[in-house]
C-alpha cells in the first residue's frame, strides 16, 4: 500500500522568490490628493461641492446639502418695505470675501461693499459656550465628550478617524485646528476689513447702445473668464428690477427672461464654479404676476421673507418657543429648493413647513415657528413652564 503526503500540492507554481540579478522595479511615488478649495466642501447628501451662504441655519435648510451647491442660484423674495433680504445678501457677500472668493456685485456702488458686516470668527466657535463645555463633561465615559451636540446641524462636530501612520494620537486635534472654517459669524454693527475685499467686482448700471441686461451679462462673463480656472465666484444682485435702480424697460419679460437664462447657463457651465443670490421686492412685483413666476422657474431655489407688522401686539402674539429666545421677526416660506431629481440628491422635506426667521446683530437664524399658549389657558402655560430638560446634576449617578 502506498501513501502520499496530504500537504504536498499537485502542481508547483513558478518560483516567487525574486532573483538576485533581476532589475529592481521603479518605485511609484504616491501622488498627494488635490488641495481642497477654501470655503467648499462636499455635500453630505450626494457629495457635490457646496459653499456656505454665511448663515448656518440657511445652509441646513437648502435641501440637506449643508450649503448652496456650486452652480445653483437662490432667489430671495421679500414682502413689505423692510430689508431683511439685503442683510442676508451682506452675509453672503462677506462669507465670500473671507473665503478669498470672487464676489461680483451688480447694480450697487463700491459703498455697498464697505457696509459688509465685520468678522467675528468661525460660526461653530461663536456659537460654542466655552464655560459650559469645560464645566459640563460626561462622567460616564470619556470617549463621549467629542460627540457633537444634538441640533448642531449638518456642520456638527465630527472627528475624523486617525490613520495608522499617526504616531501621536493628539495630531488629529492639531489637524482640526488647522482646518479652515466652512461658515463664519459676522456682526452687523461692525465693518469688514479683509485683504480680499479689494477683489470685489462692481458692475454699474450704465446705459449703452445695447440693452442694459445684455451689457451686464457680457461684463459678468468677461470678469469670470479672466479669473483663474479654480476660482469660486459669487454673484450678488440686490433689489433686482427695482425702479429706483433699473430703468422701466428692463422689467419687460423679453429683457428679464433671456438674462436669467444666460445666468443659469453660465452657472451650470462645467468650466466655471459659480453661485448666485438674487433679491426682488414682492411689493412691486407680486408673485401672482407671470414675470415673477417665470423667474422662480428659472431659479434653483426660491424662499420668501414675510416680516411681521411693526407693532407690539403682533410681536407678542408671535412669541418664541422659549422665554430665552428672541421673538421671530417674520415667516420664511420655502417655495423651491435646489433639488436635482433627474440626477439624484437633495431633499424637499422642508418645503411647506412653518419656518420663522430672526435677524440679530450676529446671525440670521431660521427655526421652526411655534405659537405661545393662549393667555387664558392656564394649564397650557403651566405645562410649558414645567416641560423643561432636567438639569445635569439631577442626571448624575
């Protein structure tokens, strides 16, 4: 009877030991990843590049992208004689200046750029309370201290995982401190002083032989084409079609709609990286008109600001959710969000919801709208006072 070893293969493969006289293979250098553009990050929804509008709450409202996607336009409509939309435009332009992006202002002189709000710092650092963060630390497990707080939004604190090559575990904290902020906080009572503020481009409304909007479109295209290819551009159009700024013939549909078509084509071009924000007064151009309806169709996002009447009764009946919050100054309606159904990405769950906005010295905040309990309903008032989160010392064990 014959036996054979079970650990011997049926056929031997080629010798895998490299020969001593074989030429060494050239070592392929690992190419570093391309440098990230300041002020631009991938969307948490589908990964498309997005930039901040200067307001974290408005960034979280825009279809879950955490900002305004590159190549998209936002139309801001406002009722009444207030200028909340103008303040929102200043936040948008100031964010572009701080991020070293090119800001193109149409129809406004250089004095408009001197009224941009002053820089406070990163939005996350401005909203964080250091005393509270130092005093209130979880005693159950130290690893939970780095978790982001509930309601921090899309830009919440997320610590990236350490790579195997990291020798020092604290190097991750150093990288976080070196990362540039995506959104900043500003103060309307101060004025922005930044080296990039001199790079702002102003396109005046000067009448020429050709239509005014055609001249603006050509100057805008020339300014964008003359800049470096990787530059991020922000187009700011305050009070579009306002009769105090634009001639009457500009508001005709045969002039407005081709301009918006060209702006949409310029923003969606693969060679340019553009975002735009336009404001229009609804008291002069109501939404019931066909012109405004077509403007909304040609815009990727449409929001409407409805300020409350300037009376103490109106402000008292539109109280905040809690006694520590400021009362809202108006309602915000989302008619359209930059959702790309044909390519996927985005969410329209915020459309039709009841939102309120508050403009303070430092931020433009959007939050869900809620009415306070009626004055005669004592049970509801007592429930609202007692329905609070328990204190930390009550939860310790």
